[in-house]
């Protein structure tokens, strides 16, 4: 499919020694490969250099942050260090923004290839080729549906020096060369229309070049926001700006009356009707003593603004709505998970059932009554980002597997 001559590289470095223990390289067309050991490292590095002679690009999973610095430290005169590089780890959240992630990649944890467990660099170098082939196919399919997204990514990911590999790659995928800034600003204007605050969006479009990969990842997540997608934890940690951009674009209401996003996504009544139905309204009673407004509305608005709120309401006056509406709204805006801690197991089941009946799937409960498979299924859906509200019994927070899964997610409230 894609005509690019490349060599895929993978290294294994000793944790304590910091030296290259194993390395492997394989030609993109499978015509030649090498593996070390056997032999000595200097000879293996020479052989790797010869393998890469004549190819246009280097490929690898985490190549830019890991393998290339290691190679440079071991032998700074390697010719291959002058070649453009393509990193499949970096491309993955763009090529596969939606769950399930690529089957060969432990994307959600550290982004490593599944083969890594066996410490076999030749296998990993081949897996990286497979992942790259699938990424090309996925991005070509996305090009048909959302050429604005691909155009913007092409430009954002090729801001720095030494990104000739990616420029060539996106040129092949899109069938067009690196776009001009004016084309990118027009594409961004279309992409952000109705999916972000108009005021913040206009500002970010003007400064787009500052954000490079972070904005590319933010746009990837936004293209599938609303469930079944989570920004991988390694992206959140390595590119914290991506999360900040999403919050700036979608989570802070402006005051402009003409901003479609903010007036819709940050308005409590609009959100109530969106999630519960057109005919719904806040209950007129009980009333907030300070403002005279319905207490439900006052609580929902405070929670939607991200304020700490303590609401005390009598039984049967609609308490659960007070946290459900802000949690669902936040989930769509930023993908963040809201955790509801409740000791009442029967109440949890009722809430999940009630939301399901409204067609809201992004809600689940973990308590002591679940069978092992049911529990594993809920934890998997939380981890993959399908769940926006998790109801949980307090003692479950002692459980290590629960805490590990929660650590994978951004917690909204
Ligand atoms: Zn706005």
C-alpha cells in the first residue's frame, strides 16, 4: 500500500547497566533483518547502519523518546541518526482515537507493544511494521471522512526540525503536500465550530503552531468525544497541554451570547432536557433560600461550574439528578469520570437501571454483589473510557484493581 522504504528498529536496554542488551532491525519489505546477540554490540551497530543505508526513514515504537537517544549514546557517528524518523507510538492516538485500541498495543497503559513482555526486539520491530501498516490504512480511511482533521494533523506534527518522515507520511496519506497556515486555520475553524467555545477556539486557531502534538491529540479525542474513547494516560502525562487545551476549549464557559457551545453545554436546563427529555424541568420545590431559585437548579449549576457543593434535600426530591446532570455533561465535555460514593447497594442498581432506561449507557456500579466476570467487565469499561459515572461502595476503594483502573482515568468529580 504505502511506498516508503524504511527500517524498523527496536532495542532492549538493561535497567541497571543502561547498555543496549539486544537490538534488531528489519526492512519494511521484509527483505533483510538483523538481530543482536549473537556477536558484539559495535559490530551489531555497524550492521544496523548498513541495513539502514539506502532506506528513506527509520520506524519504531517509541523510537523518538527511547531508541534513538540510546543509539546516539552508544555510537554518536551512526549514519542512520541523520535519517528522518516515524514513531508509531506517537501516531497511534491519531490513527485509533476510538476504542478498542489497536490489538497489538497496550495503548491505555504505557503505549508499549504487546510483544515487549517477551523481550524480543526482532518480534517488536516486526510488530511495529504491522502497527504502521494498520495506522496507514486507518488514517487513509479517516482522510475520506474528515480531510480537515488530517490536514491539521499534517501541519501540527511537522512543526519541528527533523520531521521529514512524518511530512512524507502525511503527504502520502492525504495525497497532498504540507498545507499552508491559512488552510490550517480554515480547517480548524470548521473543526471547532460547534465542538468548542467560539472565543477560546478563535484564540487557539491564531496560536495553533504553539501547540503542535498536544493540539493534534486534543482534536483526535474531540473527534470521538462522548463515550467509547479515553485519552491514553501516557498522552496525558507526556503531553499535559492536550488535556489543558480540551479543558480550555470545552470546559470553561465564556459570556458571549452567540457562543453556541457554551450556551448549550454549560446551561443547566438545556443539559437537563438533553439527558432526561424535552419535557423535563427542575422541581420548583424545595427552593434555595438565598436565591429563591429551585434548589436542584442551584446545585446543578454549582456542580457544572466545578464548585464544591453540599446539597441537603429530603427523600424523594430528586437528589440523584443533582450529580447526574453535571457528571454526564462533564463526561461529554472533557471525558472525565465522576465517582459517586454510596453505601446503598440497592440505590446504586436503581440509578444505573434508571439511566439505562433513558438510553444513557455511560453509567455503571461496583459493589460486593457483582460476580467476578461482571466486575471485570465494569472495570474494563471504566478503563476504556466508556463510563462517565461510576457508583461505588466505599469499601471498594480499598481494592487494588479498582484503584489501578481509577488511576487510568481523569477524575472530574
Ligand atoms: Zn464560549
